[in-house]
C-alpha cells in the first residue's frame, strides 16, 4: 500500500500497480512525525530512526524460515506512540524471532498526528460518508484488508488473524474491535497497555464529529489556511510537533466516534481478547512514564483529599505513610491496585461481548542500573513478547530470556488457538466473574489477586457510574 501527497486528509488509496517484481527487502519510509531518536525511558531501540515522509503506508511480513505444510496463524502488530509517532522500523519490533515460533508476523505503518486525525467541515463534505478524521484507523483497516487478500501467498491463514498493539496500538485494537469496517478481518485481539487502563471505556470519549471539525477549523485558521486546499498546500512538516502548535490550536489526535468508522454504540459481539499492562505503566502511581514518585506526607495527604474527597480518610488508612520516604511506595501500591481493579472491571464488561477474556500484569523490571527509577516502564514488555530481549544498552540477564520465551509462547498460543496455555507454561486462567484474578507475568508467572479484598472494594466503589 502507499499514500501520495494528493491523498493528504483522505482515506488511504490503493497502491499504484507495477510490472514485474517489486524489491521489498527494506523498511518503507515512516509516516510524518517529529523524530527525536530517543527520549527516556525509551532509548534508541524503542524509537523511530529511519526517514519520515508522506508516502509511508507500507507493511512488513515475516515468515518462518521453514515453509509450513498447513496455513499459519497471523499476528498483525500495531505500534504505539501516543498517536503522534511510531514506526514499523523500530528495532524491538523485529518480527523474525517471533515468526520463528511458527506464525506469520505482519506490521503496518499508519498515519499519526494531524495527518492521521484532522477533521474539518470541508473534509466531511468531500467524503461520500460525510465524515472526516480517523485516517490512521482507516490505514489500519486497509492493512487488514490487504492481509485478508494476500497473506495466503506467504503461508498465512486469512481466517486466523490476531491483531496486537501496545499503548496507542492497544487503543487502536480497541477501536478496530468496535469498527463495523473491520468486522471479519481478524479473529482475536491483544491490547497491551491499552483498553482497561488508559481509557476505561475504550476510544470515543473525545467529543463528537462536530467537536473535531471545530478543532480542525481552528487549527487551519491558526496556520493561515482559509480552506482545505490551502491547508494541503502547506509543507508536510507543518503538521508535526512542535510546528503543529500555533495560536493555541493543537487539534486532538487518535480515534473518535464519527458515526462511520467508529459508532457510538458498542457492537454486541466482539472477538476474544487478551489485555494487560506493566507495573510501572502510565497511571500506576509514578510520575510521568513510570519514574519513581516522590513527595512529602503533606503533599500526599493533600493529593488524596483532592482526588478522593469524603473517601480520602479511607484511602489514607488503606495506603498509609509514616514519613516522606514512604510516599513513593504508597503511591505505586495504590496506582497498581487501582489499575488492576479497573482492568478487572473492564474485563467484566468486555466478557459479555468477547465471551473469552484473558488479562495480565507484567512486573519484570528491565535490568538497567543507570536508571532503576523507571522500573517495569511503559513499553518495556514489548521486547519480551517479540523475543528481542538483548537489544539496546541494558544489563540483560538469563532470567530475561526465560521470561521472554514464556511470554512469547503465551502470545503465540493465543494467536493460534485463542488460548494462551500450552505445554511447559504455568496455567493462565481466563477471566471468570467474581474470581478477581489476573495473570502475573515476570520473574513469577502465576495467577494473582487484582488487589487485597478491602482495597479492591474501595477502588470498585470509585468505578461506579
């Protein structure tokens, strides 16, 4: 697949046909984004390093080195990056090690930032469906359509496709599960640090189409564009950070309910799903993306009062601190409990549509003596799943390889059969009402309670509508 300049702010267009054999031995250009190279805790192997541009809608296919005699299960990877960055060319996303487990691994680029999300009344008028925005999601759907049509030529089974994404990719997975345009294109889904944690109710909380169109009008005006034609005439780097922010008119990005790509009503039937998050992930009690929280007892108490109001005393009794030194651990304990309970509540809702749900909690701290404050940070589980442990400047240990081998087996088993369990692996139970368990993945691999019963009850009360 490929996009062209004339397709800016439109649905993805079919690739131009070619004669003969097209060389496809290197990664395609990454989609337009600010290319930082590294940003702690994400060192170079987690970040986009290759060229960026608009002609970026390419995908990659990895197969086992030995041709199978029967069609193989297919895993389709959707990268994260906050809907502002990301690429299939990231080092830890190398698909060869995972494909060697007997699956086909596909990864696709999709547009991010303004180029992947801008809505505008003129754009909606252009559309035969009278909507605009959600171009990144449409890119993902186009890639899945390509997989459905072509993957059998690579030895894959088009009827046995599992989508898997992390962070914004996890939220993309949730969006695709809801989209009528993606129905039938995949059989299962895996959301890593996505549904159930970052956005409890999934994509679609960010306002209506009219709201997004209004933001698009404000954005265009701030860049001196009185029409979509004028906006399309601007250089492409106008639409990437930090140039995108002008006149306080930064538009929203990511999936939203437009009534066409994403409906307002959840579908009653969805595919089986696996979802989970990391111990020091977004929203688990640390500052930023897993860095150790600090603070004083006074600040902690004030924060609890603002957050919990009349229930603050109960919170402080459940997560007490005797000195300033106790604050970081208390914050983390509360954040992790809250996230696991939220995920448990999400699973209780999701199982009605998906029928089968597996949840996990990943707590292996990547050995990183220079930066112990980041712990099991956002995205740190990815190399364990991809079997790319060993990349980057970490003090990797034999245990990390063991954890990676087990995690990758769980993910591949789920892709093959819908059940992560298999020979030699600790038993991973599916979600069951009233069990209030999740699967702990890390040095210890075993089911664990989502929280102490009293703490769980406290957080459940907070989740009541």
